[in-house]
């Protein structure tokens, strides 16, 4: 028995698309174009092995839930980065489970060439996972302290302290003076 799934036909123009008629708030193309680059930067800086694959997973969730999303562009950005954060957490958990199960004799393949500055990558790797997460969400994803605190489940004060310690550590590691 063969199961064939057919998608509904696409509208001939944007005028026939109900999501676009509602002010474009649910436009997947617009959401992807606006948020895929910063989400990919966040995923790359989070240390996941295949950030491009995880980006696809993030936007698969976005695509399935976008029609029911209500909010402005800022809320949509926070929502997408919350999904990305959850995918990063899931990926790190999956990696740790596999490491526990994998035999020590397994041969690892070398990671792909890093598109970021090697000194910055080394400095980010020297941070704690919590510091790296806050720095990535604040400066790669360009989210506010309040949004980062909400995504990570911390208070604004704790998030600000983590950010401060992370920037101090990055400054020491890179040999630069921290900005006041």
C-alpha cells in the first residue's frame, strides 16, 4: 500500500493568500529571510555540530505553528529564538546521550572548517555553556536582556551578571580591554 500526501495548491498570487491578507504577520518567507541569518549565527555559536540542519528543524517548527502565532515582529523574533534555544538544548542532550552510549574506540570525524575567527571561537569555547548561551543570544541574535532572561529561564539580574562575566572572560582571553 502506498500513501500519497498532496499539499493544497498554492495561491496564484499573494492576494489569494489569507496569511498575507491579514497583514503578512504569518508570512513564512518573510520570517525566514529576516530571521534565518541571526538564528544560524546563534546556532553556530552554540556549539552544535550541524547548525544548518538544526536551522531546518527550527524553521520546520516555525512553519507548522506560524499560522497560529499572534504578535508583532518583535514577538515573532522572540518566539523563533525561543524555538531555536529549545532545539539547541535538545541537541546538546542528544549529544550527551550518544557520548555515554558510544564506545570510546569510535573514530570521530574532524569538524568542518570554522567560518568564524579562530581566536573568537577559542574565546567562546573558554566560556561556560551558560555564558556562551547568553552572549550568543544577546550579541548574535541581538535580543534584549529581558528576552534572553525569559528564553533561558533566568532573572534579568542573573542574565546581566552572566553577560558581564562572559564579556570579562572574552576580554581577558582576546587580550582586549572591556568596554565600560
